[in-house]
C-alpha cells in the first residue's frame, strides 16, 4: 500500500512563477486525487501580490484545471480548497513572516496540520538566504519534538562550486541537512528510478556493465523548445549549469555507481558520492567539450528565431543553449570508457536517453561484406518520451546469404504496464512530506557536480563565444568534431 502523508502544510514561495503553476500546484492536486494527502492538508501561497485566499484559490484552480495529470473531481478539489490560504508579503519584511506564522498556527488549530510544515523555495537562489533567515527568526525553522519543519530547494544551487558552498552554508546554518530537500526532478522520473531496478534486480546486465564490454556511454537530453520568455532565468546561466550540473550528472552517477549495500538513503548517497568523486572532465577541453547557441531555423514545420532574437535575451548574449562534455570515471569498472554528456534546446526532437555502446565482437568469422550493416551493440534506456529500454544487436537477414544487420528489441512502459507513471513532482513532493530523502541529492553531491563542471565553465568563459547551430538540427559542428576525433559518432535518436 502506498504511504499517505501525515498531517501537514506546504508553503510555496514563488507561487506566481511558472514552476508553481505548471508543476507544483497540479502535483499537489494529483496527490490529493490519488488519496495520498491527509484530510487536514493545507497549501499556503506566499507572494507580493495583493490577493485574498479566494484569489489564490482561483490561481490554484486554474493551474489544476490546465496542468493536472489526473481527471478533475469536484469533491477532491472542494476538500483541497478548504485548506488553501494566501499570505501577502515580501521576503525582507519580518512582519510578513509573523503573519505567515500566525496563519500556520491557526491552521494547526483549526485543521489539525500538526505543526508540520514544508517550505518550498521556488525562488531565485539569491533570495534563499533572506527567506531562510526570516524562517529562522520567526521560529518557523525550529520545531518542538514530534513536529517537523523541512525546506525544499529548487535549482540552481549556485553557479559554481564556491557559490554552492556558500549557499549550502547559509541553508545548513538554519536547517539541519536532514531537513533540506534539494529537488532534482529527474530523480523523480520512473525511468530514472528504473536504472536501479534494471541494473540490480537482474543478473543479465551487470556482468557486462563495465569497461571489458562497454566502449562508451552517451547521455543525451535534447529538447525541441526554445527559450523565448525565459531570459530572466536562463541568460547568463546556460545549458551546462541548467541541466548538466544536476540532471545529467545524476544520470551518470546512477549509471556508473557500484551496487549499494541497500537502498537506504545513506547507502545510495554513499555510492553516488563515490562515483562522482572519481569523475573528472577529460582533457584537453578544446577537444573534449563543445558549446553552442541556436540560430534561426525550421522546427516542426515552423520558422523559429535564434536565441539573440528571443524575447528577454540580450542581443549580444554569449549564453550557451547547447553543451557537451566528456567525463572520465576513474574506477576499476570504468577506466578508459568515456561518458559523453550532451544537452541542447531547439534540437531535432525532444528525447532523453542513456545509451551504453558496446565494443565490437573481437573476431567476426564473416566476410566483411556480410557485416556491412552491423553496428555496435547498444543498450538504450529511453528516459522520455516513449519511456522504455531498447537493446540493439545484429541478426541474420532472412535469405540464402549470411548477411547480418542491426535489429532492436524493445520494452515499452506503455504496453508492458497498465499503471500510469506519476509525474516526477508528485513523487518528490510526497517524499518530502513523508521525510523520505532517497531521491534528493545531498550537499556533497551538488558540490561534487560543480567540481566536475567548473573547469569547463571557466574554460568557456575565457574562450570566446559559443558556436552557432541551426534550430532543428543536432548541435554545432564542434560537437560532431568532438566525437569524430575519437572515431565515434553521436547517436541520432
Ligand atoms: C529543467 C530545466 O530543470 O528541466 C529546463 O531548467 C528544462 O530548462 C527542463 O526544460 C526539462 O524537464 P523535462 O522533465 O521536461 O525533461
């Protein structure tokens, strides 16, 4: 049976933002709809707007109607709506936080939220210190025995190792590490959790999951969307900080780590930390990395503009919208196997996958012409869309000749299971309320990820502009050259 959250309230800071509207509020409704929230649950929005509870309720209602995964049910909504409150305030104003405390105390008494509060910081990181400090001052961060106070932090966790350390220092100065939940929503995806099941619940894969059999690993997160309207967040941040530092390095950690002794949070974290500690960027960086910026082009039959013409971006922006790096994982299992990570906006199509590309068979007892259409064996974890796993290998083409050609064996979630996958945010928000930390990167993971990436960021900052690439393609020439140099090629998903 799924565990249901105990009495509690969630406070969202940054409630007028896109993330709250598209992901957080709908996920909370979906959890309520699935019967996973307690009847006493309360949702509090905190923002500058001059709203009454009903105005905020309307905002939540619209977000749910538009973006919830599960069907709308009036009785579920009515119950949820009874616990919706709004606190008008600003981060630097003490009295706003006193009002927030009064609202939470009242909810504890009236609805029985039990003094258990999760504070969701869906706000820019430069506002984390002031909000944490105000939560501490108003007494909302410290709780008596038997009650909890947790803080949920959205990325970016800083912009390099130094700033991440400073940020972690501030947050940990107020909340003990066990009460800090750093969101990396990729860890909430079913297909990402399935990496552990695939590797450690089966006997088939793990014996070949190493440098004896694997030639290289490619982790791709391609998006077809552009960045119009997101300049405020993205300009000056770029693709590497936006998703390689977190999502892609977490995928690398899960793919490359050793088997944990158990799935307890500390054992799992220990293995991820170990493998991230062993990972560094391959050098020289001018040959092993690439970055690009999209220019105008065609996508989905439509003409689209380049980044420099996008609303909200400086016309001289040097922000990269494509980034690729090569990571060496210096462990006995992986020494000599390059991990290629790439991500980009406005690429050919939306796809996230992890591909293990195997070495060629050491000897082929065929004439060369018979294996002309045989590639390297590959195991591809299709994270999204079309979630599943593909195994590619060679097979004899029917006929008199011995001709071998690549074929695929597919597992697809859609056809194998009747159950629908919950949204990543449903799983993660529920885990926060249950106090279940397995799927949240700890301080050390975040800092190690920056340590891996920092040399590329510094190198790029001092080496001109990103290379242009046409929207709808697969990245700049430098990305293709980076692979060609090693005698390999990017997969064309
Ligand atoms: C976010 C990034 O973390 O992930 C966005 O900030 C990106 O730039 C998004 O678009 C992609 O998430 P998903 O779940 O659609 O792959």
